[in-house]
C-alpha cells in the first residue's frame, strides 16, 4: 500500500480509504451483510488500508435516517481489537441541527455507536450553502473548538458538494480545518468545487480526500463501446477502475481516495491498484479527456448552467435539477445522481414543483423548453428517493 501525508494533520494515510456507504446488504439498505462486510474490512486492513470512513445516515432505511454503518464499524473494530490500529472518520449530520446542543447530542450518539471515546477525523457532513449558514449561526465553530479541546475529536473538517467559491469561503472562516472531502473524478473536473477546489486545498495545506471516484460505480459499469475504443488506444492497458483511480492518484493535490466497496472482489482489486505505482502519461491524459468528452455527448440536454433562467418565481432549482439529470442520463442510470438530486435539492425546489408558467423560456441561452425538460427530470428520478 502507498501512503500520503494528509495535509496539516500530519497523519500518514493509505491513499485508498475504505468507505462504508455501500457495504453489501441482505434485504434492504439498512440490513448489512455483516459476515461479508467483515471479511472485506479485514482484507483491506491486513493489506494496508488504515482509514475507515462512515457517517450517521449510512445504511439507513431512509436517505437521512439513523443508519447502521457506524454501529457495524464500531462492533467490527471492537471484536477485532483494531480501534487503535486504524484512523476512524465519521460525519456530523449537519442538516439535523436545530440548536447548539444538537451538535453534542449527535456526537455522543455516534461515539456510542462506534464504541469509542474519540474520533480521529470528524467532518461536518455534506455541507450545502444553507446548511453552512444555519450551523454557523448555531455556533458550530465553538462546538468544534470544544470537540478538539475535550479530546473527543482529534481533527476536524467537512465534506461538501458546493461550488468552489463557497468552498473557499468556508475554508477561510475557520483556521482549524484540517481535512476536506470533495467529489472528484475525471468527469467532474469542473463540477462542484472540482480541480480549483483541490488546488486551493493544497495551497492552504488542508488534507484532501476524494469521494465518488467511480461516480457511484458508473465509470466502470456498462462501458459504452465508444469509450472502450478509446481505452483500447492506450499503450498501457488498464481496466476502467485502474483508469479512474490512477487518474486521481497521479494528482499531487489528492491525499486519499475513499471508495465505497460492496464486495470482497472489489476490495482486492482496489487494494491491488492502490499498491501499484502507475504513471499516467500525457498521452494517457489526452485519452482520459477524450473519454470525458465522449461521455458528455450522452447528456440529456444542452443546459450550460449559465443561470439566466434563475431565480424561478416558484422556487424550482432549475440549474441543479437539469445538472443532476444530465449527469445521470450521461451515465445511463438514475442511480448515478439520485442521491445528490434528493439530498442536495430541497423538496420544494425539485422538478415536480414546476407549474409550467413559462417565465423562464425567454432567458434560456440554449433555447431549451425548460418546463418540458423539468418534466423529463421528474419522470427520470420520480418524487421519492427509492434508489438504494
């Protein structure tokens, strides 16, 4: 296994981290197959993975419920006497906070579920701009100070799906941030905070972790023939998984890539790749860029996110509705973006809130019939998150 220093934390982390959002299940998302999941974690740790990432809602029956991932991880670490051998990272459910004491309340629940008296890295989970505004007003920075001084938490950070200017704003607000978890893969260089966010994290020496390196598995499943032909042109032959992971590990602004693995075979493959030095040449990078361009030809519409259609008089988040639809359509499966569509866009701002008033039509630079496109979004995702 290859290790990197996680920014100013000084921690040496395996460049492959074990994400526990997509553990194998038996009957439902909340019912973890503990036997297989334990085998997966054991193999990963025995072969060099030293960081496990979980969160309050992972493996819950609902999108933002009290999940079973933390409970499983806590039991696994205790039964195998591994707590002090690994770095444990979990996340505070920012969206549930309504008062200052809620931060402590949920942290204590998480410590109990994880069967530990300290968390190595504690992140504010999936910060949106409204969530950040709310938790900031509730005193989250004082809470983080208290966590650090009490020893309940050793390093603090946040995860986010926000644009780069908001990422920078949050980073500049609190000098004690040490870790940031952002979404990145070769399709997402200019999506959310993207490469500019990674560059800024490196400049301020904040540890950089990556989520969705395979776009929820969609970069390695059902590969279009047009894409496979491009991969086949490379002198160095790689699997789609190798292309996606090595693209990230060849960046000097990526410290750790979290992978949500669902089978022992996936763990073995990812560990093998993470333990291999593989230099991506300039020609390889050009192939990756061409693959990304090819994927984009499968977009559902030609929205360029110019923003002239906003604000919608009825509160529809037109830009992000069309963006998540485009990404899911590009990958050929609503699961590719369903979680972000339902978690990052407020219920009253989703596509089904469009009343077909047509006030947006004169402003679209791409001449889209926006109400018709929003209807496609609604038909594609539905109105409830049932994509586990």
